[in-house]
């Protein structure tokens, strides 16, 4: 049986996976098929989480995740462009 710490870690990993799938589904640089597969994975996950019986923190996490996915999928569609990282400022790093 999992303890509370392991369950919390699992929920954190699940949240990160959903966030990354959303990013991939909205990435203008990704191929259309890749965006379609990521969107379908989100739909499948939401459907699964709706069927799972959970209580307490797990139920709240599942409900929140489903709501996030549904909100993402119902957004006006426009792939996003990635923001390039800022250049490294000149000079020595702080603290040296």
C-alpha cells in the first residue's frame, strides 16, 4: 500500500505530464499529427479520471485535472510559439 508521500509524488508527476501534453498539443512547431496524438491522450486521460473512484486528495486532484484538461481542449485553437530563452547577460556570474 502506498503512503501519503508516494501518493503526493504521483499526483505531482501526473500534473507535470498533463502540463507537458498540453504544451505539446498547443506547440505550433510540432507536427499536426503530434498535436493530435497529444490532444487525444488528454481526452483519454480525462475520460479515465472521470471513471475512477477516489476520495480525499486523490478525488480533488482528479477533478482538478479533468477541469484543466476540459478547459484546455475547449479553448479557441491557436498553436503557440515557444518563447526563446533570454541571452546570458555579459560579465561574471553573481557570487564569484
